[in-house]
């Protein structure tokens, strides 16, 4: 599956070449310069055949240089770079036709396969475009917010000592009015926090290690400890407790779009497979002695087809399994 996804860009280039071949084959005589899209602009001609701004933008999207719907300024360096590539593709396609390469049975099979991929992409784009809209994005976001339980964020300072006796001394000093930042810098063993006033990164109550359990019920401003941890004896203070701010729609949007896209593509393909008769004519893979095996607890391989990856925006996060799985 991963191999199919990593090869996506390679066959995108093949599709672009195939499209150029088909264009040249069908338009051996220059056609009237009619914009294929409203407001389109002619940006070049190759042997009398017009290249439109939309052609360049489509190629940039196919290569992943811009996202679907993003603008591409005709005066930009990126536009010029992609335009050069489109011109080269047309020249290569025209020369391939001049040599009769499109008549080769192998070439015809590859062109047919490219045509199928293009048609499949068009179907997915239309299906996803109808399902992944502002209403569905907003609806899933609202469901996510309703089903999520905001975590409480705790801001903690700590001083780590080597013994309980030292920790008791530091506690008494703090209760007597000594400055926490000063004592942390002078006495704490924790090099990562001692010169930051003992400040830890904000944590939620469910993220606190078991040893820090006494802090879960502490109020803001309260001293806690000493208590023992793997680092040593700790005296801590809760500076602030606040409910975590829910993730905003704009922050969650890419992940929501990815989830909706994945869901739509999966449903469409499962529906088509149920209606069709699909026969696999090769036997299942056999175990090779000595080959490494995944543990039984390993997650199942993803089943999202390569086309789904193309339809979804590129994001490092995997699509959530449920709406409530979307977290900040």
C-alpha cells in the first residue's frame, strides 16, 4: 500500500504525458483559441497549439506543487517552471506520435491504463466534491466538540532535591516567603527546569505521572510535597489550572477534510465492489521461511486506495476512526 502511494507522483507524470498525447492526437490541426474555462488565459503555443493557464495550474496540482483551489500567479517563477514542463510534454508527445509510438500495443495498453486512472480520479473528485463541503465540515466539527471532554491544563513548578530532609527544608523556606524561582535555581537537581523557575511544560491531569498524583487535586497557588519520584524528592507548586481551549474549526479543518474524503472514497469503492464481480486469479502470498512477521497485535494495513490519497490534502496525521477521535 505504501509503495503505491509513494509512486503516486511518478504515475501523475505519466498521466500528464498521456493527456498530452491524447490532446495532440485529437487536435493535429490548430483549433480555434477558445478558453476551456471562463476567464482562462492563453500563456503559450507549441506548434500552433495553445497552452492555457488552467493547463499549467492543473499540472502544478498534479505534481503536488500547489493544492486544489489554490491560486497560481502567471507572473510567478513557479508558473514559469511548470509552463516549461507542459511545453516539454507537448513536444515529447508530438514527437512520439510522429514516430508512431502510440500505435505500439504496449503503448496502447499504458495509454488505456492512464485513461482509466484519469476517469477514476474525475469520478472521485466529483464524489468527494459533493460530500466534502462546508456544511459537512462544520457538522463534523460540531459533533467533535459535543463529544469531546475538554481536559484541564495544569501549570506546575517544581524543585527536585536529593533527599527528603533537603525537600523539607525547601518547603519550609517557601512557606516562609522565599522566592520559588531563586530556590529552584539554587537547589533543584533538574537541569531542564532549574533556570526556568522550575516551570514544567503545561500538562493535563491525565498526563501527570503516577508519582505526581498529589498535584491532581491541588488548587492554584498551593504547595505540594515533598513526594518521591524517579528524579528525587519534589516540592511543587500549582501556578494555574484552566480548562483546555477547544480546537478551532480552522485548525481542525485539514484533519476533518481528510477524514471525510477517506470516508467518501471508502464507501464509493466498497459500493462498486459489491455491485461488481471481482476475481483474483493468483493465489494468496505464501509464508517465506525466516521472513520477519508482524506481531498479532499489529494494526491492520490501511485500505485507502491511492486515488483517495490524491483526493485528500497532504497531511501527516492519519484520518481519525471516529468524530470524537479528532483532538487538538
